């Protein structure tokens, strides 16, 4: 299956995982080499912040904002969810960050600096959805 086919399949499965009353806040891109990925994105003139943790996925992250949407480059820091996603599907979109109600139940700080929680998912390799607090900056 092509990357586009995998993305279409993943997005179709997300429609039943993501609560209806949410808004897209960010897209998480899985990589095995953050520096290479950031170099590839240099032409987009995005200003990526310092390395932060994305503990829900077992990853480190670098975040840039394109308007109201975050681009989150994720690299595994443990043999956790993100590592499983990379092993199964390779580099590419691994998660979506959405804001909506009930984000603070068993919340922890996400790479976006907002409290949030990982929504249930069908497979250990995702796709993943992190529900973040809409009221947080």
C-alpha cells in the first residue's frame, strides 16, 4: 500500500476514534532522525522549539506552529507506542492532536504544553489521537 493509501486508511479509522466536538490542533510526524526531518522542513521556514517530551507516545518532540496548527516532529525515546508505529508503518503521520471537552481526565502535559490524554486506539502502533485541553495556551 502506498503512503497515501496508508494515510487514507488511517484517517478513515480516526473518524470513529475522535470525538465529534473536537478541533484539529496539531499533526505528529514520526521519524527515526529528527535532525534530517527538520533539515527537510527547512524550506517551509518553520521555527521549531526546543526538545520536549511526549510521554504518551514514548517520544521526544520538536514543535513548530503554522498558524493555529502545530507540526510535531516525534522521535522515539523508548520502545513504546511511537517505536511500534515506526516499526509497523515507517515514517509519516503518526498522531493527531485535537482539542475538545474532557481532555483533562487522567491528563499529562503533552508536547504542545497543554494537558491532554491519549484516546483509546485499536492497534498498538496507532494511529494515535491526543485530546488536549482547549482552554490551555
